C-alpha cells in the first residue's frame, strides 16, 4: 500500500510518524492526526531471483479473499511464475495477510497447482518483500524531492509507482533474497528478537 499525496515533495520531508492530539485538544472525530490530502493506492507486487519484479498489479479498493482468489485465477501468478528461474517449482512465498490466506485464496492456489511456502506469523525479517517496499517508498520520496514534485494526481502517482517497480535493479532484489540465510542465523542468535533488516 502506498499513500498518494497532493504535495509529494512536502510529504517527503515528513518523518512519517503519526501526530497525536493532546488531551486538551479534545476528541472530535479521531485520535489520529489529519489525513487530509492522502489517498491509499494498493498494488500486488512479487519479486523473484534473477527476474526482478514479476507482478506489478494495481488493486482497486479494498481487497477481500474472493477478490484475491479472482486475481490468482486470472493468470497473474501463472505469468509471474513463467518469468522465474525455476518455473517448474510453482511455489510462492507470501505474507500472512488474512486476505492472502483466506479459504478462497488457498483453493484458487490449489486449483492453479501453485504451492505456498509458509513462514511464521509476524515475521517481516524473513520476508524480503517487506524490505523491498521500504526501499521503493524511500525511492519515491527521494524522487519527489529531486524532481520537485509539488503537485501530483493519484493517476500520476500510480504511474510513478509502476515505473519505479518495473525499473528496479534485479541485482538489488537478488541481494535481498541472498540475505535470507544470514537473516535466519541472526534470528536464531537473537532468539526471534528484531534483527537489523
């Protein structure tokens, strides 16, 4: 998920932390700071070794398990798997989002003869896509500053996301994936506590 903002350059200077109201300011609608001028845009993204970004699919609105199952059946994953180094393995690692692990999604994967590689819940340290998204968001912020983007429509922001994803250096993705054995060693050493990834 990315946040489309009216003034990306100004937003790039933000620390990204939520601004909470003080007790004296009262509570009228929400305890969180204003989200005025921000719109969520969602993308289904997958990366693969030596293939880079293999799925870059914009999702409209909130996605439910049946919506995700429909995406699976549409051939998006088939196309992605065909681009990988070992397309015959037909194995996908995804996070533990309830939508992605719904009964409808699991049935769609099974029907498509795609197996799921399971990782423990709340394990972002061993899911490279989490680091990848952090790098992509940092690049989008950097571009907003360097290109002095002071106004941007949601459509233009989506186009900028797609361009950034599709042009991402495959070697950087390989480096993220290659770091998995080291991550696992550090997790064992730290007994599951946070590691610097």
